[in-house]
C-alpha cells in the first residue's frame, strides 16, 4: 500500500506524468511492493525554495508505505527514484529530497490492514 507524492517547482507535462507513473510503478518493487497497490500524487508548479533558490528545478518526494523495508531497499529505491526524476524532469540529483514514512495503520475499502 505505498503512496508516492512528488512535489516540484516546475511544470509536469501529461507525457512526463505518464512516464513517472510507469517508472515509479516498476521501481516500487525494490521495496517489495507492487504497482497494483501503488497510489501516486503529483504536485507541480509549487512555490519551493531549496538552498535559498526558487528558480532552479527542485523536487520533494514522499514515500509512505504500510509496513517496513530494509535500509538497503530504501537506498536502492532512493537511487532509482532520483534517476527517474532527473531523467524525466531534468531536476538535478542534488536538488531532490526523498522522505520515507513507515505506517503501522492503513485503511482501505472501509477497513484497516
């Protein structure tokens, strides 16, 4: 039950969003999750400052998942998500933050897991 929310200060085209969706769907397997349970959110044109600069492309990605993953799995996913964002949106790797949150309680379809 992962959720990946991507915020960026640049415009995301429909084509780029579909590419991110596809690639994130593949990448989520690095932490033992699957695309059929993956939910994605995209927020573009956000007012964001990074290192005092709001003119250069930047991205903040939040990954929330039910359960846990290993440090190695997170490291692999961070590397892959960074590659995908850099290639798709031209955001430099050193201007991308990725935050992970492990959730103990997750509801779906009127009940909790």
